[in-house]
C-alpha cells in the first residue's frame, strides 16, 4: 500500500508546499512513536465542508467584476479550490451585511410587499456562481438573524428583543415564503434553523429565545407551516449557537417522540471555546441526529490581524476536534471579506480565509485557506470517520475512509520542531515525518 503525502509548511513567514510518495513495510514490533489506524472501527458519516454566504462576501465578489469574481468563487467551490459542497445563507440581514434589511417591513399579513430585491443584487448571484462551479450539488442551510422590526418587542432588528406573540404565525409564513421564493430561482435549502444564536443579545441583528420557546415555536408554528407549504423535507436544526450548551439545549427540545421526529439535529458555533466533550455527549445521546458546525471565524477584536499561523491552527484544531467528536458537517463564517474585514454594518470586523481588496480588484488567500484545504479537499461527502490512536498530544489527527475506499489521515504538528512517527495499519507501518509548523494530508491507496 502506498501513501501520498501533501504538506503545507509555514517557515519564516512563508508558506511552502511539499508532496511525496511513501510505502508501507512490515511492522518489526515498533511501539513508539506510532499513529495507529483501525478502519474496522467506524463513527459518523461526514456530509461536507463549506462556508457562509454573507452579503459582505457577495459584495466583494461583485466588486471584483464578472471574471475575477467568478475565479474567486472557484477558489472555494471549484475542483481546484477547496471543493466546498455546503453553504449557509442568512435570511434577511446579518451583521456581515451592508445594512439592516428585511424582505418586508409591512405588517400586512398577506406578504404582498415581500421582495428579494436585496438578495438578487448580492447573495443570489454568488450562490448561483457557486452552484455552477461545484462538481456536486450544494447542500444549503438558511438561518434568520432577526424578524422584521414590527414583529419584535424592541421594534428593531438589532439588540435582541423577542418575537411578539401576535406575529408567531406570520413569522412562520414569512420564513417559508422566503424559502419558496428561493426555490423559484433554482436554489433549494436542505437545512434550516429557527434562529441564529438564540441566547445572544447582539448590537447587530438578533432575537432571543429560550430552549422551551424554541421547542414550542417549532412544534406549534414553524413545522406545521412547513408541512402546509410542502417544505417539511427540509431538516430543522436547533440551537445554532456556541458549543457549551449543546447537550442541554438538545435534551430540552428533543425531550419527546414528537420533537425527535420533527428535529433533525443540532447546529453549533465555536466562540465559547472547544467543548469537544459536549459534542461527544450530544452525539452519544442522540446518535441518529445531525450535529452540524455552522459558524466560526477569527474576530479582529479578539485575535488581531497578523498571526496567520495561529489563525490557521485555530481552524484546523477546531475542525479536527469537532470531527473526532461527532460533527458531520463543517460550515465556517468568513469565506470572503474586504481589506478591512467587512463590510459589516456594526463594524464587527473579522478575518476571512480569502481577503479581497475591492479598490485594487485583487484577492489574497491566507494561510487558514490552505490549512482548511488539507481537510476539505480530501475528506469527501459520504466519508466515514474511522478509529485511530496517537502517541502524543502535539500531533492533532483525524482519519476517514472515503466512499471509494481510500483512507485519508490529516496530521497537524502544533509545535515548531519536527516530529517523526510511524503510521501503522495492522502488520504494516509507514515511516513519516510531521515537520514543525506543518499540516499534512496522507492518502492511503
């Protein structure tokens, strides 16, 4: 059996790429240092990698023009790019929008004033480009950040507030109407959540629910309306917020057989830390439910702008930890932002994996782009996570078997020193080296 190794190194501020072909040989009772593979031990099936379609990203794509904008989308969804097969879309505005907006600001219960004009200017053309260049049908999720102001207790999109009871029915119809209007344009959604970050009162678009309120709204309003409009095939994901409350939210909402049938799974973000154990317990308690990572980014306010290696490791560390603890899809926040980390209507600026200079009409792929690629380019939709063990904590590892049978192992060295190891499978081993400040993908054929 041969092993093709693809490595990205970061040395003295420069990214280097290496490729080599290795061979397995007979294991001569090697005990240390070893990474063991156990393909007979299997876990969750993985559905795909992707990113968030924000108005900010779509604005950057539009500003580059048709040719360069199209090439930028190929860097993410094309065969020569990251091979993304998933995406998340905000329903109405989010913070990474040019401003607050709603498809309708009229309390008329007929929704006659509803229009997708804003999405048709930015979001929809970018999604169409992604659909065109992807070699697989895209799996898309839609999430609201806030109902229109007239539906809320605080009468504005931002600063939290709650959905007024008199608009419970209208909001469910509004969400379904939004989805149906996208369907007319050839864009189908396979997943949705009721609310992005339901516990967060943000300075941007936000709306607050308790777990009990989310459960009862889904049960009594959203799901019945989805059935009436023929949308009940769309998977409903709950929570859609930070990992530390994943299990308790899932247990409170999926606490009876009816809700277990309605809810497809749980969506999580990374902003409160790793909490990988929380994911593992949720997967254990709800083994037949989805566990989808739907948001994470490098916020300038927390992490600064210049430590590209730390930011790349942040992504790989979280992806590897999430996958090893039951996550079945990974969709991050910031695919593309402009040279300032936006646009963002409340100045919540962030680093994207591709930064676009809208003045010079150029874009730059940062180191996190390449680190993510070591996972997204090789772990295919339909891959099954397999068992492994490792001899040290300095190497972060995950392993999958693709639908075609090849095994993909990703190894990140979190130190600046070289770490040799043996990759072992049954009675054979392969001599490997994880160079300092590197990430490698090993493909066994």
